[in-house]
DNA sequence: GTGGTGACGACAC
DNA sequence: GGTGTCGCCACCA
C-alpha cells in the first residue's frame, strides 16, 4: 500500500486541507522533514492529473501565495476553484494568504 | 549509470 | 530591495 513516504505524505496532507483554506509547498515539505524539498511537493502534485488522485492541488500555492501551478491546471481553472471556495484571488495571487494559510502542523496532534 | 529537469525555498551579493 | 545561485529528491531521456 503506497509506501512511497514523501509522495504519499504529500497526497494525504493535501487531502486534509480544509475547505476555503490554502497551504504552501514549503509548509508541506517542511512537515515532511525537508523544507528544501518543496520541489518534490510540486512534483508530487503533478500526479493530481490522475483521476485516482482526488487532490485539491488548487489549494496549494507557493510561499508568496501565488498560483504558481495555475498554468498546469489548464488556464484559470485554479483561480476559479479558489474563488468558488470563498478564497479571493487577484493577479494570480491569494489575497489574505497569511490568514487563509493552513499549517499541517496545526492539525496534527 | 549519468545528466537534465522540475507546480519552490532560502541565502548571498 | 531585487537578482542570481544553490539545494532538495524523484522521474525521464
């Protein structure tokens, strides 16, 4: 059963992101134990293109709150989804990002 | 087996 | 304060 550790942890974590909340690659990477591995987080989310992965990757943005992966969603799909959740997006960036930011360490006991 | 790349982050200058 | 460079680990050619 998916013992891929790093990748699998990313999937599980992203799925745990609450509605109307966002997180950053660095936060996930840091939670996994390697803050510098933020690139791997993006690569892991790359699997979100697979139907089996019900991952709200649109809730994951970079440290600046910018929708860095928007282009991979195929247009403004990412922004549409975020706005649909009540998240205000402007200039491809999440407004009040720090307020909407969800830290995985907060949820974990 | 090696090299290059990648949805980022932090540090140096 | 902005730009440039390195680092991180996994996948593809």
